[in-house]
């Protein structure tokens, strides 16, 4: 049984292995340059800046009635051109996201 598990895990793409690991993990990881890396923690000041940015940009979008959405750092994103999966501090989305 262990041999089958080992062979099937090698047949998966690096992104599939990342997604499997991430779905079972209590901590966040990012997929950068083909490698799975633990997402670094952030400081109180960093989190405060990110929160203020999200609030400010969200208010601006609402005031101007712009067709954007603001999403926080809990949303994992895939950037195909860079072959990376990461958790940005904030994300402004124009088109409907694909999940």
C-alpha cells in the first residue's frame, strides 16, 4: 500500500501536491518557483497597515461605485504567468474570481 501511495504522489503535479498539503495544513504555505514554502508570519504593525489599506480602498471603491471587490489575506490566489500560488495581504478584484 505504501508503494502505491508513493507512486501516486510522484505522478501528481507539483501544484497538485501543494494543494493536497495545503488542504491538510493548519498553517499557510505558498507555492513559489516550484517549491512549497511556509508563509511567513506578520507583525502587529504589518497587519494594521494591511487592514487600513483594505478599509481605505474598500471605501473608495464604494464611494466611486466601482465594480471592484477587496479581499483579505485569507484568499489564496494562483498567478499562471508566474506559476505561483500565494496569499496576498490584500487583493482588488475586477472580474468575477474563478474558484
